[in-house]
């Protein structure tokens, strides 16, 4: 997150970008007719949620100093 902040990204932009990653993966799977199981989608969603939480936590730590 620190690197992204130095590049001028806001926390909101990072969170939205993670959402875009999920959307893009889903759209690509549909385009190539690759099925995504419920389990696979749940794993993807969990990974993205953890990445978002880590980014927000890093931002909070950096700004509480």
C-alpha cells in the first residue's frame, strides 16, 4: 500500500481496483466459456477481501503515526 500511496493512489482507488480484478476475472471466464464453480468464486472473493483488508490496515497504520 505504501508504494501505491507514493504513486498517488487513494485507499478508495485501491479498494475499487480490487473489485475490478474480480469483475475482470469473471468477465474473462464468461468470454472463454470457462466455468467458475461456486467454491472457486468464494476463494477468489476471500482472497480479494483479505487483500482489501490488508491495504486498508496498512493505510491506517501509516496514517496513525
